[in-house]
C-alpha cells in the first residue's frame, strides 16, 4: 500500500487550516435557533499542597476533579444539588510536572509526610449564565469515575478544597462541623432585580453575544479527607414482605427492607424523660439499622481489583461509622443532639413495573421529596444526650440505628433557590408517658422553620407522598453513601440478575452483584392500613400538590 508523501499531507493540512481561518457564513436569517447560543466559561489555576503522589508505569496516579454547582443550590449537606452542572478533570501528570515517576508496574507511593506545593491551569465550559461555586479534590488512588455512583466522591486520604476562603478554613481546621465558605463565580452580566421582588431574590445573569469568561479562579487543595465514605447495608426484616403498590407482583428483588404508612402517627415526647418513656417513644417510630460496610459474603468482591467496585473497606481499626454531634439539637426537642452521619430518604421516580428504572437509581428531581432520619447514639434515645455524644470523630461504630420521621420535605428544586413545604400527618399525639393523659404537640413550627435555614415556608398536616425512597448516609465533608446503587443490580446491558448466591451475578456480563446494595434497600411509604387512615389521606389529609403527583 502506498502512503501519500509528506508534501501532499502538508498541502492538505495547510489547505484545511486556511479554509478554517476564513469567516464562516451563518445562516440565521430564519432565526429558528439553529445556531449555538453564546455560553460562558471559567478558567484559573489549581494550587495543591499535600503529600507527593503515587506513580506507576511512568505516570502519576490520580487526578484533580473540579465540580461546578449552582451557588443557590449547592450539594449536600449545605444544599440539595443532586449533581454538578459541569466538571473537569486535570490529570496528575499535568499537576505534578516535575514529580519523579516510578516506571515499574507496581504502585509506588512516597511517605505521606513528604509534602509538595504545585500548581496547574484549568478551564471549564460550557456554562449558562448564573452564579456558581467550585468544589474540587485530588483523587490519590485514581479510582474516581464520575458516572459510577460508588466511585464518584472523595475517599479517605484524598486532598479536598475548592475556590474557598483559605484563611477561614485554616482557622477552623479542627472543627469537625466546619463547612467551607465558597467564593462565587459569576458567569455573565447581572441584570437588575425587578422592583418589588423578595429581598433574597438572586439576579439573573445574561451571557453577552460574544460569550463570557470568568478568569483567575484559584482552586486551593490542602484539606486531607479523614474518613471513608459511610458505606452501609440495611438489615433485612425478620419476615419477608408481600406485594406493595410499587412492587405489585411481589418480586422478591424489589421487596423493600422498610415500610411506613403515609399516615404514621408517633407519640409525643414525655414531659419527664425516663429510660422507659424514651424507649416507648422510640417504639412508636419506624426504625432502621444500618450496618457499616457490606455483609461478609460480599466483602471479597467489594475489594477485588478485577471487579468495578473498589470499596475502601480494607481491614483497619478506623473503619466504621463515625458518630458525633452536629453542634446543634434536633428541631423536635432541644434536649436531643443532632448527629452525624445524617440519614436521609429520597423519593425515587415511580416505576412499579421495574422497566424504566430496573436498578431503582432515579431520584425524583423536582419536587425533591426527602424524609429525614434521627440518628441515635448507642441505639437509644436515652443515650443520645449532650453528655454522651462525642464532639468529634473517635471510636468507630459497626452500625447505627435511625428513627424515620413521619414527615417529608417537598422541595421546589427546579429554578432559583430551593424552598420547601414540610408535610406531616398530625400536629398532636399521645404522650409516651402514660401518666400524661392529654394529647401534646408533636413539633414546634417555629423551630422547624429555623432548623432548615429558612428553607421551609410552611407546614401542612397531610399524608406523606407514597413511593420508594432511597436511603443515604451523609458526613459533613459531603461524602455520602446511598442505596440502591449500581453495585447491587444489573443494568439492562448487563443482562438479567442471578440472585441465587451471595454475591449475585449478572448473566450477560461476568461481574459480581452486591445484593445488599440492590433494589430492596429502600423505604417504601405505603397507603394507610386502617379505614380511618384511608379516609384521612383521601380527604382532608390528601398529599399536597407541592409534593408532586401520586405514583
């Protein structure tokens, strides 16, 4: 076969380049929006201060991951942003230009006490007009995969940061509840806020016709991530459940591990708490036990480098849940401290036939419906006291027990800063102390409003939205773990699930399936089981429109 001469290749490239440099006529006479609109971009530099990186095969292992979120709706735990609006990755080879590389196939890691300071440029586009924040981390292991939920967050040992107030972060380095203060990055020109708009109305940002670039964004990475993600599996119920509205055929792979009726009625806190009355109060809640990690039968597969999971569950005395105080109390009772990890239940899109979302991964985005848990210390309300709860991470726990609040935040999350209506079936209830014979308030509406930073704009006594709810555990670092996740089921392209063994397997693709992470690991809110409850939920207690349509 003859190849074209170098001269012919150069002539072709030169002709192509010359053509590309000419102005290109734009057919926009019809004004039908076929032309791409101008977009925004940001660029700046990444400054890293931390341990030297690992290397192998002549390359630095790992990369910097830069996330951009809407400023008015950041990710948990400070907001409800479900995913970044955009992200970019800067390879370790570009950040550590002068770092010696190990050429062998084994992973070579310098001592973590060897600290370096390096920098590299970054750029990110496209972005719509708006105000954003930038979060980032250096993934030392190289295991980050943005589209794979079990590998899309920082791990223990990563170096985190963002476009943040570095001095303030340094001052608060020993505060386990500290949340970084992010500088805004405005993309576009801010338009005037209309007269009469609410005082917290954000401006609208318009991209000029020539586009817009926010320059000199300095991303600082220097905060070592101390904890693993809060991996968990949910203890199965003693008795298998039958069919439910979201699993009408009683498919064993979709039987929820937890159920709660949408009119669930808890007891009120006793005026004089004792161990017995607090135990009675606890029993009036639906509760869940989250065991750290995965069951023993799934551990090898979760660690196997031939499998896609790569969980950080190597034997270590530091592994386990870290339970510690948030530095505030729960809104229902000023005597009960709020704890990390925070446990939240997020409503999934309705799919009773299991055809549209066979892995139960799709969260209903707007309205976003959340049920918040109450994390207990040492499994009991009587132990969850200011005196007993640690103020910072310490001795790990192999499990955590959570009470499921019979209340839901229905959050408008599609435009502008989120706002919510809190829905709970009842305003009063019987006391957990039988000596108190009159009904008592179950909550203080004023405390509920302030507890969520002004998010809640009203409380409605109505039934909870039915449906399947994913379960998430969350640390103040933003690290979280959610079930169901991809490790626990098979995508359509991977074939059917064989759940006969543990771990299971996909029949169309040879990989393990960690069944503890699968489609059973949900809370399902179901219709009432009494005539009175059904009448209430179909009448005066009908689910509010703010919570979206019924499944």
